[in-house]
């Protein structure tokens, strides 16, 4: 697919990284072209931008290409206004550009090397590169795992058709067997053999961003079943760099997963790769163009066959600006704990960072702090206000509070709804439906099944899922049997004879005692209104998942196995008499309470009657969608509001999202949801920024006083092991 985009005109003066364009693909496959098979071919329409820039303004001398002086021919192209490479900062060719080599597991050179002048066989520069890539292909075909240095970090690659290789990659990396792996293909024809590729999907997967696109798998796919166990979707991306294009040529699809150990950030430097990926990778395909900025692959979901929804916004999309519906003082929004992203805003513009992952390891927190400094340096924004999540124990919140800045805490689900408003350039009141796994509530309980009357400044809690004890707190999200037990004890204590035999066998006496103590005595069990935890409970009751290997697995399995029919389960909706927190709707009767007891009891009855678990899962999804419509209808009757914003990670569930949208559309509602920004926690920072921008400055004191925080941000150091010496050979035995 042809694509051309102009050089950036952003305030940050740096464009996102852009996938290899059609013209460069044509040149690198033309044997008489001087860039034939050049792994670093680029032009003004494609190539690295964000991940190589060290400082602004964007110029070759301020990128990691500064180590590669252009040869006379490249210099002529750079100066020629008629050339496709006029003022292309990363311009290079085999005679003057970066080079590739292949190392074994001990860091010893197998093929290729730094230094120019061609290979010993007299071929022109670049033959050494291609020898290394050819050897890497041979190793992949033999079942080996290769660490591949890409544009924003390392990937771990193996044949996606080789079950043994995929199993070994999972085992060595510590990747849950049930968590799907991304696949890289050489072209769209290959993608269409393993998944259904609509016209919309083809345009996105082959576009300048070249994200991972979640596509419905074909039953006759050649992929090993271990690639996407328990999922109806395969995450597919096109070879988006020249190096990947050469590596995937004449190859089966490759698993291409982030180069890191589970729970840590993706590695970006050769030194770090040799240190952290040894024991996983059998060889390392590396190059000597340093990666300045870590950037994971973006992930996109196709809605039906027409539109795309961003699940993770990263490579190819950052650091693009987002226009706010209001002017903001310079601020830093610190995001959430999971799927972490930060946001810098000033004026009517906001800049989001790349996906930073979960802040659960020291390496992750160190990278988070470093990225804040990097983004502040790149944008020139000097924050005078910090914004964080209301949760007192989030590491991102602790970081925000330790800065020498006024700090605003924004409730998690209000931030979700505000992120939708920001994307749609709105700030007026809507009915906000925020469903996720957990968010700290204004009443200090765990929220996650919320209906808010919200604008960009404030919110009222209009309805929520009934509170239920969450046995073991956060442990319940890893062990869905805990929530299944809690719902059985709370909703169905009188139906013990209907409890699923598998659940009874799964839990020993001690575990049942724990659940009883949590539900009856409130011991070790905070209260939650989370729809995410309700999904966990139903998934466990149906026997789909009672212990997870990754976040959201139980809900993913419930979605994957759901089969819709004409029936649904009805929730009980009633008014609470007397709200117990200041955020509740300003009504003497308090918010609406959504009671799932009839749903749980109906599920047990259907199980006893032998109804297929897949049909039960479908009825649960349809019941949720109809409940959303009913509650929004009740709120509309009282407020006159007709716009509904859907937000939160639960709406990454395509089945629920699409059925809920159909229900709301039939009722005449206007529906808003995030498409360009993640609706999950990856969009929280943008919502925080908008809410903070809307607050009157006098509420938080003088915000424009001189502060030391700008220097605090700019001096946050690079994570250990994050820089390469590429002046010569690197690694043992070179």
C-alpha cells in the first residue's frame, strides 16, 4: 500500500517512526539499485524518527545517525530538492550507513560485523549485512530463537509454525502458556492465510503506523496452536523495517514478541540484550544504530469490518499531539499503575508517551522516571502542576507527590471518561460508563462498574454494581475462583446444591474458610463494584478459568467462548437510600445499585439444566449490554443527557462493546468511545490532564510560582545498561 507523509510539524518537532514505504521496498528489491537489500533504507516518507532522536531541533547531528557521516552520493541526494531523500535526516546506503551482525548466545560473531568496505568476496557494502540476515533465517528455520534489534527495542523471534520453538520461547521468557503471541508476516498475502483480513484491516496493517492488528484467526491456519491458545484472534503485524522485511522474506510467519523477561521493560541496547536475554535467545541479530527511545509495538483492534480502535498507542503513533478542548497550564499527568503512559500538556496540546507497561518492578519504575525526563526534554514543557491517580499506593502517584509541584489527584474512572471527552474535543456533561478491573473510589472502596454523570471538570456517581467482598484483595484478580466463591456465598448461599462441582472440588476446606470469612465477616476483603471481577467470577463458574496467567485472562476466555442467542440474564436495578460518599448523584435516594444476584442464580440454574457454557457466556454478555442500556435510560430520564461515553478496559471486549453499542443506538443514544487513544489504562493520563486543565487555579493555590521541578525531570537518568558503545565490536570474543 502506498503511503507518503510529510515531515513533522508538531510542537515537539519530531515525527513518529514510519514503516517502510512502497518506494523503498521497490528499491531494496531491485538488484541494480545501489540500496539493493540495504537493511536501513529510508526516505522522507519512511524510517526511524522518534526512536533515534536525542535532542531537538530534529537534525542528523542530534540523532543516533550522527555516527554515520553520509557518503558523497547520499549527501547529493540530501541536498537535491527533487530527490525523495531531500533533507531526510536518517539517509544512508550500504557504503555509509549502519551495519548488521549476528552473534551467538555467548556474544561471539557468527556473521557480519561493523566497518565499511564490503565483504571479502568483493561484493559491495551490504553483503556482510545480508550474510548475517541469511544465517539468522537459517537458524530460525532450524527451530532457534533469535533476539532481533528493531527500531524501538529488541524482539524475540521464532517460527510461528514450530510448536516446540514456541513452547520453548514461552518457557524461557516466563510467558504464560495461555497469553497470545504476536506474529510478523512478510506481506498481506501471508497475513490473509492465517487470519481474515478485511479492507480496513489491510489498510491499517499496511499503513505508515504498521501496528499489531488483532484479526480473527482462520481455522486452517498454519500457525502452531501454542501461538494463541484460547483466543479467537491473532495479533499480526507486517514487516515494518527494511531489516524485518529481509528477515521475513521466503519465511513462514514469525512469532515476534517483546525482548524482555516477563514483568520488565523491553531491552533496547546490545549490552542489555546480551545480559538479560541470554538463556532465551540462541543468537542475536544486531546493528550499530543505537536506539535512543524505547517504543513497543502499537496494538489495534478492528471493530466489525469498518473502524479501528487503538488498544496500545506506541510505535508509529507517538509522539503525535492531541488537541485538547481547553487551554491548559503546563502540567505532567502521571497515569496509572498498569499499562502506564504519561502525558505532558501545555496550551491546547497534549503529548502522550509511548506505552511504558506496568509499574511492578524496579526496572519498570526506573524506566518510567527516565521516560518522563526524556519527554520533558523533547517537548520543552516545564510542568507547573502534577496530576496523579486518586489511589494512594500507586507508584505513579507517589512519584507525582514527591515532585516540587502542586499535585492534583483525579479519580480513576472520571479520568477514563475524561479521556473519551478529550479525544472527541468535548468538555460538556455526558453519561459515563466506566467498566474495568479496579480503580480507587471516592469512598475508599474498589470501583469498577460505574455510571457517572461527568464533564471534564467533575463527576457524580449515578449508578454502580453492588459491592461485594473481594477475598484476598489483589490476589482475587489472579485467582478467579476467589470471586466465584464470593459470589456463590453472597448470592446463592441457599442454592448450595446447584454450585458447580468443579468449583467445589477446586477449593479445599481452608480456601472455603477464607471465602466465608471474607464474605460473612469482612476479613481480608475490601469491597469492590468491579465488572472485571464479575467477569472473573463467571469465567470460573463456567470452568473456563480459575487461575490466570496474565491480566484479564479470565475475561478474555469468557469473550472468546461466548456464543450469543436470543436470551439474556437480567440484573436487578434499584435505588440506594442515602448515598455514603460525596461523589454520589445529588439525589436524596442516592445512586442506582445494580445487583447481579439474579444473574448468578440464573447461571447456576442453566448449568444444572445442561445449557452449554458458551451459550451461558453469551447470555451474560447480552445481559450486561441490556443492563447498560437500562441504566443509561434511567439516567437520561432524570438528567436529559443523551450522550454516553464508554470507557475502561472491559470495553476492550469486542463482543460486549459491539452489543452494548447496538442496544444504546436502538435507544437513540449518541455513543462516544476512544478509538485513537486507548480506552483502557493507557488513556488515563490524557483524562487526568484534561480534568486538571479544567480546574480553577485558586483551588490549588498559586500554580505559576518558580519551581525546581523542571530540573528534577530533565536530570532523571537513563536506566542502567541502556546505552551501547557502537564504535567497535561489542560482546565477548569479538
